[in-house]
C-alpha cells in the first residue's frame, strides 16, 4: 500500500503553486488505483510492496529527473513508480495479468526502461504505471527514444508485454 505522503514526497509543501486541486485529486485517484493493483499482487504472490519510488513531480523536478519524459504523467499526478523486488516480481506479475491492468485502467512502461544499475553493481527496479494511455495506446509501451537500461524479462516475450 502506498500512502499519500509517500506519493507527494513533500513536494506538496515545497511547490505549493503547482499543487493545485486538480493535482491533489489526480494523485488521490492514482494512489487508490495503485493500491488496488498492489492488493491484487499481494493476494496472488504474498509479497507486500509499499515503496513509492516516484510520485507527483512538479515540472521543475521532472526536468531534473534523469530520463523523465517531457510530458510525463508524473507531472499531472496520473502516474506512480512502485519500487519492485530484486527479482522483478511485480513486473513479471504485470506481464501475466494484463487483463487486470486493463480492468484498473493502467498502462505500464516497458521494463527495459524501469531499471537502473547502481554504482555498486546492484540494480534498482521499479514499475511505472499510469492512468492515461500513451500515444501508442499499447498496454506496455516504450517511454522514450532513450536506450533501454536493462535486458528484457523472459515473461515479456512469453506474454507479449
């Protein structure tokens, strides 16, 4: 479960001019839907995820975020990055449960773009979900022209995601 303070990351008070009622409302809906997703995931796997890697991003924060799309849905509080396990359990579950993502009205960045190798050689993984379809209208989409940061998961080929 993600809580609203985690999603706002303190930016609601740091950037009050950008924290509009529309942003607040969008964020509340986004967190509600993400919590439903995480509840389904936990019920199926027994794994409880609670870490919001990135929630709402004011424009200034988005511009300073590495590989962030210029028109990211984080800016409108319609996206959330959920920290995944080292084994990419949430990513693998999403591949296998595309129908449930559709029921929730969620679209997902392809997983090759949601991993980052750390300086110590370990990997940081997250799953980016958003409530607005990308221009491609594909449930799993390539977020940018930037090169992929990680290899594909076997499930991506198996489930066409």
